């Protein structure tokens, strides 16, 4: 099959573009972009630490207060909710 020179250049460009999209970013450009674990790895880390996801519905006023307090809390929202539950449960 005979291909024109422009078709060959276009296909080579598409091949190069696909290789560039699939390549990982080096740390020096991404400033440590490879440091965050993906979701599966994060779930494994959480389960090894004994953490379980727990979802519930709360009033919006309460969640707003929780977010404001969590901004100042060292453990974030998870640490704040854990601390408040431990205090209230005993």
C-alpha cells in the first residue's frame, strides 16, 4: 500500500503523541507528582490502619461548622470527627 508523505508524517505524529501521553512525568517537572498514592493504594493503606469508610447525612449548618473547625484542626476533618465522636460516646 502506497502512502503519501503527509500521511506518514501524520501517523508518526499520532504515534509520538500517544507515547508522550502515556509517559510518567519526572519528579523535577511535576514537583513530586508521583508521591500521591492512587485510590486503590490509598484504600489499602487505610484498611491496614484499621480505617473504614462511614457515610451519613448531616444538616448543612452542621457540616459548615465542621469544615470551619477542621481547617484549624491538625488531623483535618477525619481527625476532628474522630475526636468529637470519641468525646460524645464516652
